[in-house]
């Protein structure tokens, strides 16, 4: 894979809650020269990132309900609308894991659907936190996200103690959603080898804070 091809698959992330403005600006400077791809930040930094990347092919992503997914649906929906108004091109929302674990999958699906409808026309990626789910729960979560209108399903926030992305989870997600919905692998992806294993398993987007190292490995 060429460096330019990989850059288009990367969602470079600066999501640590303690990250100062200087780190957010540095991340934007890093991705400014890319031929595509995305820059994923916390909601409070969306407008800054959008201003810094205006006129470039790199889009801004805002997380919503991050990292726990437990906000009320109307809060998630409004947060997504504000992020889009400030320049977000995509939304990465966190699934309500408690509802899935409680057997209330229909409510979890409605949560996703309300956010997708609130920002109709803007792709919504749903973070499943796969390391905290059983294979059966991953399949269920994928199906309800597809039915709710999600554009992507995503493995992890990168902040859950259970862990991040695995090849097995990515493969299962791709098998479940088919080819009509994207799969984003994120959480613990720090090298070119990590990224390539996820892509080979079926991921078509990679979320990482190690974009510079991954692209450097391609020359």
C-alpha cells in the first residue's frame, strides 16, 4: 500500500481529555498535507480543527457520548447537531452498552437512529466497544446499527479497560454488516503492521493517534 492510500484510510485522533490546545493544533498541522483522511477530536475542539483544516481534503470528526455512551439520546442528538454546525464532517458516537447488556437492544438501536436522523446526510459511526461485548452481542450491535442508519460500526473508544481493536472483532463485524456499511478499527493501533492486519480483516478505516509512525513506515 502506498503512503497516500493509507493516509486516506486514517482517522488521526487527539482524544485524551487532558490534551491541551497545543496538541490539537499539532494534530491538525500533521494532517494538513494529507491527500484525504480525517481528524478526530473532542467536541470542544471541533471548531478549531475545522478552521485549521479549511480548504484541505481532510475532514473533521467529532465524538459524541464519548467515551461511555451513557448520555441521554436527546443530548447525543443535540451534541451531534452542534458538532456538524461547527464543521464536523462525521460523527463517532458511542453505543449505549448498558442497554445492549440489559437485553434492551431496540432502545439502543433507537438511540443510534435518533442521532443519525438529527444529522441526516452526515455519516455516523457507532463505537461498539467490542472488547466489552460477547461475539453474539457484537453481531446484535452491528445489526441494530445497520438498521438504525449508521454509516460505520467501530470497534473501540481506546479508553475502555477491556481493551481495543482485535482482528477477530473486525472480521466478525465485517461478516455481519456485509459490504454496505463501513468498519472502523480503533484502539491500540500503533504501527503499520497493526493497521494492515485490521485492513486485511475487513476494516476500511483506521482510528489511531500513531498516524505519523504508520505513514513513516511506508516511506
